[in-house]
């Protein structure tokens, strides 16, 4: 009987599979923190976000912000919200009033270059306060000149797009190698043992793109001569500003006097004083450019208020 040829079966290896998991973190919405002083007495309840007084004042202030910033920036503006209330630290306001820090949120899809500059965000609210009757918008008495951007989503310096800076040392060589793409195919052919078994291996040469960049920079010799002339020291004597105080007494008809108005530390006194200051101070500032401060000192039973006007 003829011999049965040996049968050889070749199996090609299964390439390993690399699994890559990509996690994408969504960017937060850009928010400006815009602070402003309101002529409303501050108390401890305004530190508590769950208190009714916090909620009521926050609702009044955000209504003003939403109206102004939506009108100015349209669909780019999303909402405003109160971050915190605190006692005003402004030195020119010598009474217990409230400073509000409010978040002004823009659409997260807005490109960085299309976000408004800090001064534009500040000016939008400041101009509205300055042009309002008695600096009051929607029954909220604001302090003119107190608007400031506390925090901004804008970087200090905007990045430059597609810019590359390369520093080369003299007589240096930089070689950039691109990892070759290798496609290797192996073919194995098995023939019957009655003939010579032939194994053919065909290798495809890898496609290799190698870029070599050689840059020779000429050394630069720079000589710098610096001459420093010391300026004479001049002693500056501070100038003491002289002030003149004037007392103004007036009657407020139709108002109800309570004994709390006799106590300057009471909430009633502070609230009434802040209200009077918010209405009268702008009037005197327009008439007297040298006006420095406007302070309510006392109330009497006949509803007369004594005010110190410092010029």
C-alpha cells in the first residue's frame, strides 16, 4: 500500500487586542463673581442660606441681575445666584449695610474668546445703578460705585493659538523620529510529504517616515552696558485735608416714630438711616463736588433727622 502522506496544518496567531477606555470630564460653566453694596441693614440671618430673610433678599437682588445681564448678553447669559451676604467693608460707608456676592453664570458652550471682559460685566450693573432714580432698581437701593468683579473665569493672559517656540543651542542637532507603521504578513503553505515541504514567508517592509531636522544656530554675543544714576531722595510731607462739618435738620412728614429710633445700634435706626442716606447723598454729591460723607446721627420725636455733611 502506498504510504499515507503526513498532513501539516498551520494556524496563524490571533493578534492581541488593546482596549482603550476614554473618560471625558465636562467643563464647568463660566461664572463671574460680581459684588455690590445695598443699603439694607445686615444681620446674622443673612449668613444662613436656609433663612427666610436670606431667601427674600436673594430673590430681589437676582431679579435685578437677571434682567440687566439677560438684556446685555442674550442667550449667552444663563442665570444669577447669591453666593454670600456679608457686612460691607467699604470704608466710606460708616454704617451697618450689606454686601452681596452674586454669581453671574454664562452658557458653558460659549468660547473663551466670546466671554465678556471683566470691565464690561462690571459696567453693565454700575451704569444701570448710576442712571436709576435714587440708585434704586426694582425696590433694591444700591450703593453707587460699589460694583466690582471679585472672581472671573477669564485667564490673566489669553493663550496664543498654534504657536511653537523652539530654543536651539549652537551646533546642536535635533532628530524627530516618527514611529514606523509595520504591517507584516506571514504565509505558511503546507504540501504533501510526497514532495518537499516548502514554507514561504513573505514579509512586507514596514513603512517608516523618519524626519530629521538639523538646525545650527550661530552663537550670539550681546554686550550690554548699564549706567545707573541715583535719583536724589525727596522727602514728601503728607497734606492734611481740612474738613468742614455742617448739620442739617429736617422733618419727615407721614412717618411713624418708634422708640427704637433713639438707639443708633437698633435695626430700625440702621434701616431708616440707610434709606435716608441712599436718597439724599446722591443729591448733595451732584451739588457739592467736595462732599466726603453723609451720616445720619439721630432721630427725635418730632421726626427731625440731624445729618452731618462733611465737605
